[in-house]
């Protein structure tokens, strides 16, 4: 799709470029605020040219808050949490934590870039402005336009998601800094003596990338803009750089292992910066669009390809403050639902294998639940060995592990996951004595909610999905369910077909049934097989059927089938094992009393 074949710069940056075409008299406008890949590149250009750089960015430079003063970068997140708790008296949400410490990180990075440019003998200043605001850009550059000789356009943002979930606002958020931002800067400069226009694009525009249709389109559009500008101004140096994945900057730390697992070679920052500077030499003046980095897409190609074995690390700091976790408290402490542990693994595996989704889980086990009572660590790792290819699908056994307060390793969740491009056809609808169950709407009170208010279950409002008990027999229970889904931690515990919030409702039925049959409060221990055929409906009715019931004095094994109101199977859990704990019923009841007391207060 590029105008002509893009040249591929050698990985070692050894191509001859000739004499530099920039020097101390050059003044560059740099969008992107001097952060990430942009910062690395202009630091190198500043050291090479001793020119002047006007950094444009949205971040406001202000004095650091007291809680951040003197705190090392790696300790900002826990410091932010401590400050937010002290200020609000309750656990902050992950979004609040992210906003607090990311803002300080951004300011530090900008100041570091300014200092590095100055130390290299270059001129540097920072201008706070949103490049998407044409009038603001015009005003910000008005006093500089007569001396600007170059533009480095590194501004950009992401709004990753499947195409079917994207909104017009999502696309606008991605397109605005890339396309409108460039247009606004060039318009503001008018007839300034601009000799260099270098645009930062991505290999995503060349090869595509799962979840980034809008980002890929915006980057490809910049390549076409570069070709058009070069045609209109043949005397200018105009280049769009399709960057491969950097080891830092464009690739966040928590995704590094995932990209490496896909076989994507990451570009070393010093090599990338060196090749960026080489683009300002005479031998590269006619490069309209170049690829710097590995000539390989960030996503896997067609067909199931196993990622190399890897370990992905994550902390759970702040998640206990979310509404869902606050509604999942036992004995006054938030507990991570088992379906979040399952979704954690699903999410990591699907990110490591773009284009594939988890369609089946076998032998999922909860070895030790995660309780936010202050006695457990907050850093965990997902261990993913090399997947096997079986009948055209990938099969991999993955686990979540942590470290106890004693320093000993702890296994939390483990299971074998099957990933495929397509789901299997749904099995026939669940049959009853009179044929396929027809789930007609019912009027009247939703008697199922009493399960939560009377202490049979402990879940708060955001997880109260059982609405009616449609049938209760010794060999079968039919429940009518409805619950609004919620995105927790940016979807880090969700998959293409797995909602950790809605899936939790599927385990409510076995827990209730266990209470009825054993007299004890029951918690999930394992799921023999979890099959995904379609998503559970967000905010709409669905039916949960419990059958194939086997119980003992303190345990229960059951099959759970979720259907739409017409009986079409959406998801099925086979051999769901529940275990009863003698003192757990009292904790369930206390959790409900505590919540009701808080609501009354």
C-alpha cells in the first residue's frame, strides 16, 4: 500500500549517508513532548547538530507533588497509592493511581530530555500545547515561525481494541494527533524556511497489528502525506519512518516479553537513534518512506503459531479499590474472583497470540486464592511455556504464581488453554423433560436477589447476577440471570469471549446449590472444562442450567450451561468442583451485614 516500495534500513545502521545536512542554525519543532522514542531520537540529533529544539506536548510542567519529591522512578507507583489513601481514606482506583504517577513520570522525562539537549550544546525549550488544537498551535508557534527549519512529528496515541468495539471517538482520538496535529503545525509555520519534515510512523501501518486498525490507518496515511509533501516540495527533506518495535518507548515494559514471545526483534534504542540521525545526511535526503527495524509485523501471521515460552509480570496494586473487588469481600477483605484468575491467563495468552482466542480451558484449578488482606505480595507472574499445535489449534498450560510474605513461591491458578481462530459450533440447546427449555420472560419480583441479601452468597450489587430461580429439583436447577458487565483494570482480566464479571455469575449457581445440598458455604476449587461458544450478554437476560449433579457431605461437582433465552448454548462448564468450608457461611453472612450497615450509614 505504500507509494513505491519502502526501503529497509540495515539493522546495524551502516549505510553510507554522506555529510550531515543539519547544524547549529537549525530550529526544530518536535511534537510528542520529548518523551519515549521521540526523546531518544532528538537527544541524538541534538548531540550531533547542536541545533535548537522546541518541544510541543500536552503535559503541564509544574512542581512535583510532595509525595513524589525525592522518590525514585521505580517507587512512584506505591508512593502515589500511599498519598491517595492518606488523602481519601480509602483504596484508590487503578485509574486514579495511574493518573497520579504517570503524570510525574511524564514531567520527569520531559525535563530529562531538556537537560540532555542542553548538556549536548543544543538549545531546548518546552511549550505546553495540544497539537490537535489548531488555534493553540498557531499561537504557540507565532513568535518562532520565522526561524523554524525543521519538523519532527512524533505525536501519537493508542486506543487499542477490536474493530467491532471501536467508536468514532476512539478513531478520532488516534487520528487527531497523527494527522490533524501535523496539519496544524505545518499550517502554523506557513512560509517558514522548513527544510526537514520527518514523520514518525509505525510498522503497524505497513503490516497491520491486531487491535490497531485505526492506528495502522493513521500511520499509513502519514506515509502518503510524506510522498505528497515530497512531490509538492522536491527541495525539502521529507521522510516518514516506519519504526519497528523499540526495546522501550513504543513497547511498554509489561509487553516486552509478549512481543519477544512472538519472535519480534526489538530495536535497541542506541541503534534506532543512530539510524534516525543518519536520515539527516545527504545520502538519505530523498527517502520518502523508510522502514527502520525488523521487517516483520508485530502480530503473528495467518494460522496458529505458538509463541515462544515467556514469563509476563504484573502487579495488582490498587485493583482492590475497584467497585467489583469491593463487592467481592469475604471477612472484610477483597478477594480476587476465580474468574479473574482465569481471565488473567486468557488475557495474556490472547495478547501473545494475536488473531487467536481462547475457546476452551481444561483442568483449571485454584491453588490459592488472592486475598487483599495485607499478608500477600502484590507482584505476580504468568508463566507460559511453548504451546503445542494440536489439530490446527494451540494448546498451552499456563499458570499464575506469586511470592508469599515469607518469600516462598506460591501457585495461585493453573490451567490448559486451547486457542483457535474460530470457535466451535454451539452444541444443541439444553433439553428438559418436555424437550428444549423455552425460557419465556416472567413478571413479578426477582426472587433470586434474596440469595445475596440473606447471606447465602456474599456478593455486592455489581456482582448480583441471579435474578430468578426458575426451577429447583434434586437433579436440576435453572436460574435466570442478568448483570451489567464492567471493565476492570482496562480489561486486563478479560478475553475475546471471557468476561470475568459475567463469568463469575456462572459460579454463583454451584455455590448456592452447594449450600442447599451440604449446608455449608462453598467456593470454587476447579473447573474440568470451560467451553466458549459466544459471549455472555452484557445487561441482558441469560439462563444458567445446573445438572449432572454429584455431591458429598462437603463438596459438589456439577455441569453449568449458560444459554440465551431461546436455549442456544453460550458457554459450558463441565465438572465444576465446589468445596464447603464449615466457617465460611458465617463469613458470608458477616460480609452481607457489613455491607448493609455501610449502606444504611
